């Protein structure tokens, strides 16, 4: 039987690339997005259902799930991809934006997962692939809230995997780094521009922007298609492996976090990402 995957956040980036890849490899794809009218041609592909799902709208989650079942009969894999990143100094970020960061990146992911779990439990089968980030492993200045949401996603995913293993349901985490072919940076920049600047932070922000420019210049330019291949591997490799680092640019930082002492890690990161002021 042809397998079916439901993917959130398919209008751009990893979600759109993953929907195209799974469809090309013969899967049924439920490609969901907040605004289906923004679909960039996925609905023209065979065995692809494009439908509305806003992770902040539980009714739309249930509707997309029901529509997918009517069309394809079952769902085998869920990819929780929808998300965005706040960029800027924490103190300058309005509380409502902090809540939105977690509502989309964590609580929405939880709501989508909760909606599909009864289906997976009934079948004693299913795979959940949660899209994290290098920022769920290590932290960087100016993205404290994004890091917080992805650290929470990682903890939730790992603990959930223990709850579901005995029911035949697997949980995977994919950790991408810097990818130029998404709209992530554009939205992050828009969010930062809307924040009210506090004069005391102006020198720090300027220096941090220079640090990020250096990091971007040095990184390998992975694409959304590269990350989609890793998502495909996580969904199909039939192993109990949990974490997949999806781009080469973050591997040194991931290794520093996971393979060295706390003191070595902090010294490495401070030397690499602490802005030099004055």
C-alpha cells in the first residue's frame, strides 16, 4: 500500500521541498499550509492534497487530518515543520511575540501531534518527524527566544519517544542549520525591525550582526532540498535513531556541545560568537 505523509508549513522552504520529494518517490502527500492560496504548484502533483492547517487553529488541524483520511485512508508519517524565528534582543521583544514564538514552534506542534496520535495508536504504527534546528542544540546571541522554543521541542520530542515506543510509534528530530533557500531569514528580519530599540543594546546589536555576517559567509550553502533528503531518511530508515544533523555548517557547533566538557564548549562558543565591543 502506498504510504501517506502529512507535512505542516508547505508553502515554502523545508516543507515545500519535502512535499515535492515524497511525492516524487511515490508517496501520498497531505501538504498543509496556513494559506493554501499561496501554494506554489504542489496541488498539480499527483497524489498531493493541499489543504489549510494553521497550527494555532485547532479546528484547522482536525479538518486537515479528516480531509487527508478521506482522500488517502491512512497516515503513516507526520512531519512537524511549521515554525518561525524571532531575531533580536530579548528585552526588546514584546511579550505577545514571545507567546507567538512558542505558540507556533512548540504548542502548535504539540496540538498537531495530539490530533494524529489516536490514529497512530489504533494502527500501532507511525513516525513523527519534528523539525528542530541547530539552535535546539547550541545557542547564539539575538535568537534567545527561538533557541528556547527549539530546546523545548527537543526535550518534548525525546520524552515523547519513550511514551510511544511501546506502541510502535517512532519520534525523530531533524536539526538543520543555515539554509539560504527559505523565507526564514526574511521573516526573522521583519520581526526584528518591528521591535523597539533600547539604546543600551545598540552597540551589542551592531557587533552581533557582524558576527552573524561572518557565520553566514563561512557556512556551506545547504538548500531546502538537501534538508528534505534528511527528512526523508529520518522518515524511512526504520531505525530507532532519534537525531539527524541536516547541514554541515552546524556540525562543529553540535560536536562542541555534545562531545566536549561544559567548560570547553563555553570557551569555544564565546570565542566564536561573542561580539567584540568598542
